């Protein structure tokens, strides 16, 4: 127990030195850019910044899927001459309801619809279930597995788009991660007013180019003719009748930039299509010279100019009483692409850098005060063995810092509280050891035997008591969120390092001291 | 100070008959916990926005804050507030807004308040915005309960595995009593109950477990050593033997947390006060609750069919 081979002693001191080395980057600037310079990250509550939890609107994802399916059903039934009474999406039940005009054609309809089922999910599961409850009534229900896969895809895609949009704003070091099934966490260090970013992320930015129906006039109370909808104008109110058919989709855009019109000087957005978009845009404009063409963004008409001549170059210009900022924002949105579904902010936490600095100061003062108090306590009540414990406490702090740097863990305000608590807990191991040694000595054991037994017996206690605490904090890490996670991280790391320092380092120190001094009585 | 210890927290060879007070301890604890449960329902916890949902904005102005102006600015924008209060010092104000009917409404309300304040009061700074939607807040609450429940189960399993079931049940019952008292303390002091408080309660749980395990560990050891000593005396002996450690550790953890309560700033001092309370409760419950429960559960069993012993340690064998 009290014997350390040279190798073992060197290994223990080596770990301590390595810890010191690894924790250095936290206090020193990087000497060269090629060196791995890992530091502890400050949480947003200390650094200042904005945390946004956004939810992907899964109902919209389902609805879009059902709308797509409606079209597919129509096209599948048309060739067979199967007519229907009703064909409607029921998003609440994830299904489409179809009532045939002629119930005897049920089997024919089922056969026509069968190819719509795709088996691309896991285990080749069908993505929907086509069933008939009574003759003439058919339901197409999306399977849960397929919906989940679709939802996962939508979140993944949203993260990508969100990242692109935020990158455009020049925020340094944004973190965008997925949380749960339908949520996205966006962390924006240094952002004091996240409104602009929330606005950017709050738009799906689905852009379409569609023809204006000039025969219908959008008067309130009038039902739009089939295939036409009345959409509000972005500027100046009023509605305009636009065909539902999408002629060119924003997904075909390759670039969009804000600029000014050379003649009028007003702000515009210049865009370019890919080859598919260019071709379709050329075809449409060629066939509809003299007609109006609407640019629709998220169900609002930005502008609806008259086509003067065919546009064949694959590029164009949107003008619509923009300001420099709004033109720029639109260009960003178009470049980044459309979100598959709307995003809503369900949680926002914004902390100004000033408040963060206050928290760092308060935390540092408490940490220092707590540290000094514990050191004084140990010295007073345990003398030399207390100083051994104190040395271990310092090493423990360094090791914690080192481990947190290696893991690039985030230090939050509760995390600082966690460090403080660990200080208290770390000396617990030393107290257990010291008390035990004292007890063994009082039972009449000679110093070496008292040390041997003291460490041996204390070890099982230290292990059991720390293991239980460790377990409960792992739970906190799993179920906690944000700052609380930071707290759990520091405590778990602290328990691990304190077990090392108490068990290895203290023992080594005491052993070396014993060999050097050979006391007749231990000063415990 | 440098070589010899100056003082002992408790004298060696104490011989307190803690188990004489076992019923008193259990009764006092039961009363306190019952009171806490009552406090939990009326007046209830002062739920922070993490769990109640809503918006909190911390606003800092140059010089003392002008409450009338802030209220007027809010009224002008038709943002009904749930309270504008001083926070920490004179220049800092906390504005609370209720949960908005829709998630999108939350964003709009935050924007409105921001604009209204920046327009009407010069030099005002919004240093913190916390907005939590209704769906998220209930989820956070559920996750907090999960963390608590699963922690308790893991502690139960761990102590059962390392000790005997009587120890595990004794520890977990005591922990539940500890947690209820901490919740009673929160309800009584009106300290805001938020996510950080869940962390505080779990830390108390961890600390208290730690403390119980140390006493139990000694009981386990003494059960092997003194085969014929009645359990009651054996538990008393174990507590007395570990008394210096128990007091020492509680004192250091208490002292380490004290600066946090005093200087930690408004947002973290609540956490520290709950911790301090928890340390006192956790330490005393090891002696007055966990040990008596062990005595009640184990009086017959632990003595008669002696605990399954691992290979006796070499040290124990040489005992006189």
C-alpha cells in the first residue's frame, strides 16, 4: 500500500504534470497556430450571447406530404377514368380520404393506387397503408415509420438551411445542433439582440414564380376559380389572383445578390437559375409575353410585373420597394434555400456580455473565497496531513481544468458552483483517509501499519460514497439541459479527478514523507 | 498549524447514544416533511419561468431605475406585465410577462418590450431575456422529475448491490425525506424554483447519499468485526467512530458553499442557500433518520443471518 515503484511514482507525477501542461492554454495565448490549443469554453451565460430553441413544425411537414400525395392520387386515377366524389387530406389522422362516385370501381382504384406505395423505409416497410372500409371509400394512411423518417429528414435539412442562413450574417462560432425529434438548438455567442436572426430563421422562404390569372379579380367574399388562389401583396395590401400551378420553383435558384437598378437606383435582388430553371423560365416568359408574372414568397406576392420580353439568359431581377436591408435579407434567404417547414422559437435565452462579466466576477470571487476557507480549515484541523490534502486540492483543480479543456467542455455559472462543491467533496476523501489513519494509530498500530490500514480501509469507503454521487450526476447530465448540464459535467469530472488525487497523489506524498522523516508518531 | 492539528471538531471516543433518540428523530423528520408537503401545495413553489413558461427580461439603466417610466412604456405598447421589480441593485429591474397564447406571440412580446424600452428610456440596456414557451416548460419539468426519480433508483440499486437491502431502503427513504424538506424550504423562502434548483436538489441528493454511505460502510465493517454486539449499540458505535469525518466534511462543504451564497450574485445565491440547507439536513439525517431506519429494518435480520461476507480483509483478521 505504501510502497511505490519508481515507475508508478513517475507515472503519478507525470499525470499531474501533463494536467498542468494541458490546462496551460487557458491562461496563455497560443504561441503558434499549429499547436493544438484547447481551452475550456465559456457558456453563453458567462460570455453573453443568445440561445434559441426552435421547433420544426411537423404538422406542416405532414401536410405537405399529404398535399403531394393528393396530386399523385389524382394522376393515378385519371387514366383509368375513375371519378371521385371527395378527395381530401385529413392531416390530423395522417391520411387521405377518397370516396368514389362508383363504388363498384373500388378494386380498380385500389389497383391504380397500389404503385404509389414506396418501400424505401427501414426493413422495406411500406410508407403508407391503403385500405378500404366499405365499397367506394378508400383511405391512404401514412405509416408512422415513414412519417418519422420524413420528420428526421426535415429536421436535418432545416439544420443545414439554418446554418447557411446564420453563416451569411457573420455571427462568429454559431453552434447549431439537433435536440430530440423535432427541435434545433441555435447558440449565438456575442449576440445581444437576436431579433434579426430570429426574423431570418422565421421565414421558410419558399419562393415560387407563377402566372397571374387576369380573368379573375380578387374581391373579398368571392370564391377563387379552381386552380387559382388569392394571395396578399407584400406591399400596400390588396390581393391578387395567382394560379396555383408553380411554373418555376425557388429551389432552382443558384445565386441571389442584392444590388441597385442602374436606371432607377432602387434596391433589387438579382438572381440566377440553374439549367433546369433557366429553361423553364425561358419557356414560360416566351409563351406569356404581355401577361403578368407573380413572384411569390411564403404565400405573399412580392411583385407581379408584366413580362415585356422572353428572358432566356437564366437570370433576372426582383424589384419590390426594397430597402438595402430587406433586399439583402431576401438575397440571403434565397441563397440559403427554403426551409422544409416553418420554425418557431419555443425558448430564448439571451444574456448581455455585461451580465456575463458580472457572473464571471461573482463566480471567481466565490471560488477564491471558498478555496481559501477550505485550505485554512484543512490546515487547522489536520496539520501536515491537511497540507497534503491542500496540495492535492490544487492539483485537483488543475486536473479538472485539464480534463475540461481536453473535452472542450463548457463552463457555465452553475458549473462554477459545481467546481466549488467539488472542492468540498475532494477534501472529503482526504478527511476520510486522515481520520482512518488516526483511528488506526490510536488502536496502537505503529506508524507504517497505521498508514497501510488507514489508506486501505478508507479506499472502499471513498469508492462507495463517490460512486453513488457519480451515478446521480450522470443522470443530471442525461436529463438536464443548458447550464445544468454544465454543472453535471464539472461535478462528474471533479469526482473522477478527486479520486485520483486522494488515492494516488496523497498516498505518494505521505509515503515519500514517511520514508524521509521516519516519525515515531504520525501527526494526525 | 503546519505539522500538528490545532483542534478536533469532536473529541475522540465519543459515546453518544444516538439510537436512544431514534423515535424523536423520526418523528421530527416526519413532522418537518409533512409540513413541507403541505407547503408544497399551499402556497406552493415559486415557479421560475423554466417551469411556468413566460418571459423574464432583466433591464439595466444608468442610475436608479425609473419604475413609473418602465410601466408607462409597457402600458403604451399594450404589453400586460406580471410584475416589474427591483433585482439585485437599484439600477436593475426584472420585468415578467405571462406565457403568450402562441409560441410566435412570445417572440412578438419580447420584441415589443425591447422596442418600447429603448424608445422611451435613454441608456437602458436589456442584459438578459429568458423566454420559455408552454410546451418547453412542461417538458423541462418532466425531465427534472425523471432525473430525480432515476437518480433515486440508481442509488437504491447501487447500495443494494454493495450492501444489503435494508441499507438501500433506509438510504432511499431518508433521501426522499431530505428532498421533501428541501422543497419545503424552497416553498417557505420563496426562492424561485427553476432548472438550477433541480441541480441543487440533485446535488443535495448526491451529498446526502455520500454521507449515508460513509456511516453505512462503517456499520458494515463493524457487523463483521463484532459478531455479537446488538445492532443498536453497533450503529451507535459506528456513528461515533465516523463523527469527526461527518462533521469535518459537512463543515468543508458548507464553508465552500457559503461564499457562493454571499457573493455569488442574484442568480446563483438561491442555489447556494438551498445547498447550505441541504448540507445541514443531509448530515443530520444520516444520523437521525437513516441509522434508525436501518435499526428498525435490520434488528432481527442483520444480526441473525450474518451479512454475506466477502473474504475477510487481512486487517480485520488480525484484530484482537
